[in-house]
């Protein structure tokens, strides 16, 4: 064997073929379905604050699309709402359904071109399952790996509604601007996160999210049969 072949063989054998990046700022593939949500409480593009969060395109019906996000983005005041995708496509939005107790909202937008929706999973993830958490934060898109955990229960929680997820890297959690983004497993939305519970020293510290089981129950009750059937078709 020549020295060159031996060197190349050694390089191949020593190069780690690692798992998906623990933290990634790349927004490609199915991640293009993630969107920045803006609630312009002071008026569209007018001076003053806008409440920002994240959302996910989950269904398209003709020229319309549905984006799922967190209800608390609209808790203070509802102004003009925009949904902005990575490639620059922007749509105005109206609230299709909202539930402040569950902290979930469905928005109706003009369907973006060449962006595939992320379907809503049929069943919630199991404890220990590897997932991906997406969010836009205050400045840019970020995805990080996490493992499903038990949520930290508090008085007033709806039974079996919540999913917990601990970031693989130092129990990483979401940051402002991430609210309403998805937790993803095997290309499907398994939960919609709204924040986290637990101090930095709490070993239970984790992102908290509404499970897809509860989300699907809510959507079925809130949406028209036509839109609901479209969501079902995409999930299967």
C-alpha cells in the first residue's frame, strides 16, 4: 500500500462521522417552514415596540396557509400581524383560533411559495426521545438538540397537556423570541414550546411545550372540517 493511500485511509478512519449538530444556525430543508411572528402593537412598522416570536407553517389549503404559534404573543394587545419566512416572503396574518390557557394560536396567512409545511405528529414524543427545538430568538434562527423529559408541574397545569425537553448541551433552554416555535421529531411537529421552567441549578430545568396530542384535540374543535381534514391529510 502506498504512503498516499495509507494517509488517506487514516484520514477517513479518523474523521468523525458525528450526529446532527447539537446547535445549528442553518435554516434549510424542513427548517424553512419556521417563521418569525410579529405582533405590531404600535401599528405596522410604526415607532414603538412589536412583540416577536416564532411559528411553524403546518398546513396549506390552496392559496392559504396555517401557522401555529404561542398565544401569549397577543396577550397584551393585538395589532397588525406579520409572518416572515427566511427567504423574505412576508404575509399579513389573522388569528384563526387562540387559547390563552393552552398558550396556543393558529394564524391564517397567504401560502408562501416553495415552502413545505411541517405536519403535526399523530402522537406526543416519549421520555428520552431525541428532538430538535427551533426558534428565532431576538436576532436569528437557531435549532438545538434536546431530549424529551417530564415537565415541571405547577398548579393550574392542564393534565397531560405539557411536554418537557432538556437541551443536550448544558440543559440548554429557549430565549426571548423563540416562543411559539416547534419541537420536531422525524420531520413532524410534536409540540409547540412557550418557555421553560427551572433555575440553572435545577436538574429538572427544561423547555415546556404544548404536546401535539392536545394541539390536535384543540385544532379539531376550533377549525372548520375542511381545514382540519387538510391537517389530517398532511400528518398521514
